C-alpha cells in the first residue's frame, strides 16, 4: 500500500532536479569582467581602428563570454589624439598617445578595460604637421565635401561642412575636416574656419551679412607637394523675412588700410584694429624692426576703422599718413601738441595708409 506514494515522491524529486539542471546551473549570474582588444595599436593621423569589448558572464564554475562592444561606455583620455565612438571605432586626430577605456556596471560594481593608442603624423613616426598638409607617405587621391549645400537667412548663422579624403589603401575614406584648408570664394557672403588653432573646428561657415552664394572648397597638399582640391559646395544667405541677410549685394567693393610704424622704438609698441564685424585684432602690428613694420587689413569700402596705439604718453609722437604729417586721415584730428590721442579713426573711401610714431 506504500509503494505508490513512494514512487510519486521519487518522480517529483527527479522532476525538480531536472528543472534545476536546466534553469539553475546554466543561466549566467551577471557580467563579471570585460576585456578590450587589441590592447595596443599604432595609427597615423586620419586612420581608424575598431576596438572590441568581450564580456565574461556567469561564475567560476560555468563562465560564458559574448561581444559587448555596443553595450559598454567608451571614452578617450586624450580626445585631441584620438576620439572613440559608441561602437568602439577609434579615429586618430593628432600626434601622441591616448588610453581608450570601455566601462560597464558588472554584477559586483563598476568595471573597465583599456587599450593604448599611439598616433603619429606619418608612417615614419613623425609628430609634426603643417596646416593643410596631409600626413603619411600615401598620396591623397581626392576630397569630397558634405553636405551638398547650406542655406541660411540671418547674419551670423552657421553651417558645418565635413571633408572626407579618398585613398588607395585601407582605410579608403578618412575624415580630413580638421586637416584641410577651407576656402570661401565669396568671403563677404560666408567666412569658413580651418581647424587646428586652439581646438577650433574646421569647416564651420558663418553668414557675414550679404545676400548671395559662396562656393566652398577644401584644399590639402600631399607630402610630395601636389595640391588636391575638393569638389565645390555652396553656402547661401537668402532673404526670407525679418532679420534677413542685411545687404542684397553679392560682391561689395573692398579697400585696404596699410598701417606702419615710425620712430626709434622698435620693441614695445603695437597698433591694433578690429575686423569689420568687431572681431578684435584683425590688424595687430608690433613690435616692429628697425626702419618700420607694416601690416594690412581689408574692409568693405566706406567702413570706419579705429586704430589704437600703445604705449601713449611721452613716448608717442602721434599719427601720420604717408607724407609724415601728424594726424592726416584721422578723425577727430589729433591736437597739434602732446599728448596725442591713442586712437585714430579712418573712413575707407579707398586704399589708405596710416602710420604711428613711437619714440
């Protein structure tokens, strides 16, 4: 009479053991660690590299691994050397060494793994480069600019352009946005920045206030001196309501002011003037060499330019035009005797020269 209950108990125990075997022992208990590979790599500026993060799951008795490259958080210790995206793609942007780290939250807390990336300017390990020059020994075949065109309606609005170089060996396409020299053929419509100076982003075009269209180019030189010019794209400033581009003039006239130094002080003087849009020190002369120093600035005809001299006081002999007469061309005219005013305001009706005398 006791055989049947005993058999039922044994069957239940076997069933529970089977369930435990299926769901209990083989199921990973969580992420334990990650490993980035390759652990080190050498690149040339403009090249890319794909890093992979492998995660280890489970416990010491039943570990398992899987690719977690797209699940971890990627970071670069020195982004000016190389950047890294969310998929582990590294882009070499400057000479030096950086550490690329993959981070995640594991079963027992935060974990990470790193790779060291060394970046050189060229294949021979050089770490210097010039503006608009393309590193490495392999020639750049062509440059392509995207997007195809940008249209804005207000002065000061911007558009970002990217430049991609084509090569004959992998990686076949490389981002050259901060390595090329950017050119706007109608600077009165759009200015455009070349990268590299104080972290400045290349390819950023700004509407200068005139209705019209400017062709945009990117240019670079190969190590052998050959010049590669991109396809042309466009930047357009177009009237579309209030606060529009200020002038319906595509190509205004320009005048150049030439600023020079005279006198015996050749070491501690300076002459400065802002640009037509107010950017400081478009003109910045000084200190000069014996015999005088010269610099120029170009403005739209009719612009008013204010030059500022330093130092003033007993060491300043006033302003002069090309004939050496103090104050000619300046408004208001300086007093005939010291102390002379520190500023000289000139309205450009044509090309003009103004000097400052420092003793």
